[in-house]
């Protein structure tokens, strides 16, 4: 009987022998080829993993003057929920009017 091994991994598989055992290897995916069938393995088929498209979140950055006009606050809001502001309101409450204003623009 002839055998076929189907593997999925980041790289095309190779056959390696280690400590007297034979393996088909693709990246960190190892499949042991049993000794009694290793001479009957005809083919190793590689199925390339599906590549997912990475989508970068939208990001808005803006500088705001403090109410006294003596400081500049750096604010960022992203569509994936990440937010930040250099004002003390955001530092203590994790929310401020600068973030709220930028969210309406996003």
C-alpha cells in the first residue's frame, strides 16, 4: 500500500531524521512518519495556509490647546478603540473632551 502525507504549514515540507525517527517538517509542524511505512510514503502534499489581509485601523491625531492656552495636548483616536491624550483628565479618568471631540470626526 502507498501512502500520501498532506501537510499545512508556513513552508514547504521537508523530510528529516532525528534520533532514529523520520519526520515531515513544515515550520513548527512536525509529523512523524512511522518506521514501518517510511519506505512506502510516495508523496508529501503541501497545502499553503490561507493568508489573511491585515487591515490597519483608521487613526486621527490632533493637538488641542488647554483652556488657559498655556499647554498643548496631543490626542490620538483609532477605529479599533485605542485612544490617548496627554491631558490630566485622560490620565486620571481615561476620558476627556479631546477624545470625545476626535471620536466624532472618526
